[in-house]
């Protein structure tokens, strides 16, 4: 880690812009290939019906990511580290197993998504594409290893910019129905399939590994500032979170709107490759290519960030540090296995997001508890209103997850 270098560098600069960045890295988790699969599927199957899910999930994400960043800044420790200090060994191992499973599911989605993008762009076989994505992500992680967090942030933010252009380009030429889009802001479902898909969208938007990671990113960049410096950094962090998730939220909504406007009712458009073919056919090869480039950048950026998050989780809960490149070599294997077995890649992506949504409460509950304790946060503990809103978010997510489990068990999704 290069926390000391980053902290001293930040404090030498008075501009608030220098303090921005960690939230943009965490925000990459909100525009990963799992989002593409869930949002495109939602728009193709249900039109504008589930726009409200993305808007609500993004508002939840703003609160959640700020609480995670604040926890790291005030305490000087990541969420996994604080849990590791408080849980007995058996509980620590159990908690790590579920958190690690979430990280693996995340990585599976990102490897598959990148592989699909390479196939769309260059006709690369899926398995070979997955290997290429894994190798390139190692190069991205090596930037963090050798150059520190700030260059890593710059590289990831650059990929986020490519993602944004790739997925927003289609809206320039696709006619979106404004009344229907506004109507999609009214919360409602149409059958059990839409509930299952909404849970998948939630799992793709509020990402458990991003909750664990953001506390570490903020701490590693800024250390544990105090006094006036802490106040300045917290103000910058609020701006960082809002701006980054405004970008991520806009990209997610754009995906759904594009699918609803251009793909609704067309056969085969509820898969990524089918959606790409339909976009290319109706909006032109340039828009189709930009969509695929955005998907590729999404896979490369998010798989690197996901591996970083997994390393943070393991170090905090088990107090074991595995070199990032070694970890990357292992965690890419499940995604390659799915590609080798010939499982439908879009369906695998959607199911991975369903699994992620189940892991959200395990990250959220301790986050809300810890940020509400004065013994942990001192004068920066959550107030009553913020605590109430945070628990409301936890309750809403838990309720949707219960519905998800019931529907999945009954096989009605």
C-alpha cells in the first residue's frame, strides 16, 4: 500500500479536486457487466417498467457508499478490519466465506462480460476471451502494485469514461419515450418474473464488495485525518460519492432506456449478444461497436476493482494478505469454468447478480451498526434521521431478498 505517500500528497494540495477519486473507483462496481445483463434484460422484457428500481437503488447506493467512506476516514480502518477485530475466530471465518463468495460471484460476472465483449468486437471464442480479460486485469492491478493508488484511480476512472461513452452513445439516435420513462418511476411489478429481475438489478447496483472496499480506498488515500482536515475530507467525500454515482446511475438508466426504446418486443434481445445485434441493426454499426467497447471497458475495470476488494476482505477478516496477482489468477477460474461448460453467458450474469443481492445485508447491517456507534465514530456517528433512513434501506433490501429467495425456491422466476 502507498497510504503514506498518498496522504502527504493530498495534504500538500488545497484544491478539493485532489481529494476526489476513491468513490469513482468504487462506482465502477455499479457499471459492471452484470449491470449490463440485468438492465438490458429488464428493458427488453418489461420496457420502462423497472426504471424506478435503478433510481431507488442508486439513491440507496449514495448513502451506503458515503457511510463506508466515512467509516474508513474516521476510524482509519476498513469495514472488514473492524469486523475482524470484533468477531471471534469462527464467526470471522464464516463471515469471510460469504463475503468471499460474493467477491467470486462478482468476478465471474466481470470475466464473462469481458469475454462477451471480445467476441462481439473481434470474434474471439468466449473461453479465450475470458483468459485475455484476466491477463489484462493483472496488468491493471500491477499499476496499483507498482505505482500506488492515485495512478490506479486515474486508470480506472479513464475506463469509467469509456464505459459512459459506450453506453450513452445509443441514446443519441434512439427515440426514448419521455412519458413512458417518467411512468417507469412509479414503483410497481408485473408478475414474479419482474420481481426476480428487480432483485437482480438491485444486486447489480448496490454491490456488497464495493461497500467493503470503499472504506479501504478512502483510508488508503487519506489516512485517518482529524480536526479541520477531517471535515474538509468528509465534505470532499460527499461530493466524490454524489458525482461518481450520478455518472454510474446515468449509465445504468441509459442501458435500460436504450433496451426499452430499441429492443422491446424483438426476439432474442434479452441476451447481451442479441441486444448487441439488435442495436447494430437498428442504430448502426458505430453505436453497436461503442456498446461492445463499453462492455469491454466495464469488464476490465470492474474485474480489477473486484479483485482489489477481495484482497481487502481477506486481509481484514482473516489477517492474511495474498499478492493481488496471485489472487487474480485464482479468482478468474470460476468464470473460465462457466465459459468452458457452455452455460448461457447472459443468464449466468443475471444469476450472479441475484446471488450478490443476497450478500448485500451482510455488508449493510454491520456498516449501519458501526457508523451509528459513538464509541467507533466519536463525534461523527450517524444522527437519528440518518440512522433511520439507513435502516429503512436495509429493510427494503432485505424484503426484496426474501421475495427473491421464495421465488427462486418455488421456481417461478
